[in-house]
C-alpha cells in the first residue's frame, strides 16, 4: 500500500479554513444580514463568485504543485458539484411541501450547509484514515458506488417525499412542534411551551438529506484522489456554492429530466475505477473527460427535451415546487 501523500501543508490547511470562515462571516454578517428573497440575478452573481474562486484555487494548485493535483481537484470538484445538484431536487421538495417562505429559505440553507461542512470534514478524515489502514475498503466503496449508480438509474423517475418519510414522523413525535411560523426563528412560544417551527423541521431534513448524499459523493472522490487536502477543498468549494446554485436552479429543476441518468453513469464509472484501482490505472485527464462527457450529454439531452415540450407542460410535477414557498 502506498504511503499517504498530500500537498496540504499546515499553512495551506490553516489558510483555507480561515478563508472559509471569513467567507461565511461575510455571507451571513454583511450580504444576508437581513432576511430577503434571493433573486435570480443575486443567485447568478454568487454562483459566479463561488465557481470563480474554486477555479482560481484550482489554478493555484496547478501552478504550485503541477498538473496531477490540479486535475484531481478539478475532477473532484466537478463530481461534487454535479452530485450536489441532486440535493437541489430534494431541497425544492422539502421547501415546497413544508411551505417555507422564500424569504427564509436562505437562512435554512445557510445553517444546514454550515453543519454539513463540519460533518463532511469528519467523514472525509475518517474515510482517509480507514482507507489507509484497511485498503480492502476501497473495493467496498467501489461496489457501493456501482450499486448506488444503478439504483439511481432505476429510480430516476421516482419522486421524493421526505416530508412524509419515517424521519419526519419520528421528528414530530420526539420534538414538540407547531405549523405556525414565527419570522426567521427556529423556535417559538405557544401557550407557555417552547415549540419548533417549520423552519427547524426543514433544517433537520436538509441536514439529513445532505448526510445521505455525502455517503455517495465522498467515496466517489476517493476514486479520483486519496489526498485529504484535495478531497476536503474540492468538497467544501462545492458545498459553499450550493445555496446560490439552489436559488439559481430551483425554478427550473424539471428541465433536467436526464440529469440523474448522467449522475448514475458518473457513480458507476467512479465506482468501477475504485474497484479496479489495483488492476487498471486511469489517467486523471481521462477521468475528467469521461465525467464531463456524461454530465454534458445528460444536460444537453435534458435541455433539448425541455425545449420540445409544449409550454407549461409539467414533466414530473416539479414546476409547482417553488411557487408555494413564496406564498
């Protein structure tokens, strides 16, 4: 087994973590200090900022450490970014079903993603440690990704209803709650009792769904690289841009009808690459090309299909998901 190699020095680790904290503080303390509905223009601007920062960071890795770490980061970022789009489908369903006002959706996503950053960091370092100690786990992860990809393909047209699932039923039994909103607060007082508002219930569902998606995305990036710094930074950059991507795409998720087909192909490919890692060596540039082709083809096919549909014809019922949250 090869010894663990990483480009991340203590200075780079410290600098990146400081950057993340500063950006989160700037986000919540300056740009989103007051609750407001995030417009398409604002979401587009923030998405551009996050993607540009990720690409700038990628260019720095490429310049400092060479093409291999640069390609690994770019491939990992593309995997994480594409898989995070699947999160958006679930977030739209949660906000719509629980009628979360558009005014407060950013607050729920901010705290949900903040906790996701911590949980993913723990999962990444635990995964690296386990793979270093038990090399055979890489075959388990590979098989898991292949099965997950095939399952995603088979269930690609299945609608998610997390608001009616076992977790929501358990939450309602264990956490005293109300269906009444109290501004942007997660708790409120009713008849002398402290009750959770629908914002807290939505936050818990968002966090739970992200943990489930992390079980797919984190093993997927281990097929690209075992460098904990590249795994961590590519994952975090994808998560940091998830909120703006949500507000950018939430109203158009029904147009990406073939995206899950592309995502299932990506998971099967990286799973096979991981399972065969000791027998077949695939250059990072080839991996990047295959993943980009699968995702690009699924997006183009989706847009062509959406363009040929009659106006206002829903494909999956998703066209009504965002509207109720604005009421």
